[in-house]
């Protein structure tokens, strides 16, 4: 049933995409993450044109940055430095240009992680990444879970149900020092920050590209909120589509 809903969501969003006369270009940072293809496919389905970014000069050709990520915090930080993108990404965020972080692309925004002590994060948000404690629940936290929206009016969650289900795969989670940044929480034995926002920056611990209709709606909302986006005035993915 989930598979059929996912196919239907991609089909409906592809129809919306076909109505676009221009496209917003999102740069998906390529630093050895294993889920680039699925992220690009989902973004393309919601009306964005994606290109892989692996050099600083390519940032001048895009409207927004997307940093996905699976793997270890330290490896991802080292790979980002090796591409030469570390400081340009810090400058991009400091200039309040659109940024979407997914999973490790969320964790890397903070000062560091228990996963790799001594390896600094981008440090653009105050706080630290902590591991789920050992206990009755298995670590990693893997599978579907429900968000509690702290700021339902946040552009990323526009049109979503009050308690959307999304897909997680992680053992670590950020603990923001500034709780006002938190836009959604989730419970896995204890509550944790599932998403944050500040200015043009949005970041989520879950995987929108694996979260079917809700995930596609979140990605579409991110694209629609961009100043250069042509899809902001098109019907939402949950609205009825014209048959002609």
C-alpha cells in the first residue's frame, strides 16, 4: 500500500513539474554520501532541477544547496573539507542563502558529535550531536515515526497533517543549544529535535526522500519557498489536479 501511494505521489508531482516553464536549480552536494540518487530523484519529482556539486565554483550556478548524508559524522566532515566546500558552505549559510540539510547534512551544522570526538562540525548552529542512550529501544532508530510540529506554520510543513509520519535512520541526533530553532520534535524513548530552521536554513533528521507523500510535500515546500521558484503558485501536491 505504501508503495502504491508513493508511485501516485511521484505521478502527481510529475504532472505539476510538466507545467513549469522554468526550473529552480538545487545543488546537491556530492561528498561521498550514498543516497544522492534518491534525493535527486525526489527533488526532480517536485519541480526542481538538480545538479551535483563537488567544487566551490559550482555554487555560483545554483539557487539553493542541499546537503544529504548517510555514514559517519567524521568521514562526512573530512570529505567535505577535501572537496574544498567546507568554508564556502559556511559562507553560504552566513549569507542566509537557502540550505536544506538532511540527516548528516543536519548534524554537520552543529559544533561536533559524540560519534567522532575531536572532529568539528560546521558550527553554524550552537549545540552538539548526541547518541541515543542504550535502553529498551534499539539503536539505530530506524523506521517510521511521528513528528510533533512546534511551528506548524513553518514553510517546510505547509499543508501537512498535524502529526505527519516520516522515515528515520540514525543513531545520533542534534541537541540544539537554542531551542527556539526547533521546528519539529519526535519521540524515541525521549524527545529529540527532528528539524530546525533559521532564516533560509532548514534541516531535518529524517529522510524526506524515503518518506513518501509527506516527504515529497516537504521537499516541494522547500523548493516553493525559494525566491526563484516557479512552483510557489501552483496547486499543492495534495490538491486536485486538472484533468486537461
